[in-house]
C-alpha cells in the first residue's frame, strides 16, 4: 500500500514539474511581421502586389496590419509562423528581429477521426 502511494506521489510530482516548466515559457526568435507577408516568407511580393511604396520592413508590416493582417513572429531559418495572442505589444517592434518569451500550445495533427 505504501509503495503504491509513493509511486503515485512521485508520478504526480513529475507531472507537476513538467506543467510548471511549460507555464514558465519558452523563447522564440524571429521577425515581427504581418501574417500576409509571413505566409509568403518575405515582404517582397506584398510590396510589388499592393504597391505599398516602400521596401522598409516596418512600414510594410504596419501597412499590411491596416489591411486586416495580424502581427506574427516569423522565423526565416525554419520558415515557421507563430501566431501572437497580444496584438498591441508587437507593434513597436514591427519589422524587427526579436526574441519572445511565452508559452506555445498546439496540437501536431497526425490524424483526425470522427467522435464516438
């Protein structure tokens, strides 16, 4: 009985430690970009397509945000786009390379089946 209790307690403590580590956050690096340009991997196509009139990353990002874009973090090294839940904090960093600390919760879907 004591052995089962000790095993259960140690398992619970391990899960708690993992949970707390996840809540403390991770760091992510990349450029604060608008969602449209991030999906294309650069500002180049949007500047040409929309004739924004500038190749400045900050001006392009802010112009695209005004056209219903969302601020995202774009990591060019691995071509990953991270959605940002706060759309006010990134604005001063538009077009800049940054490091963000936060939590990242997503499901990597390998299969979906209808519910029972």
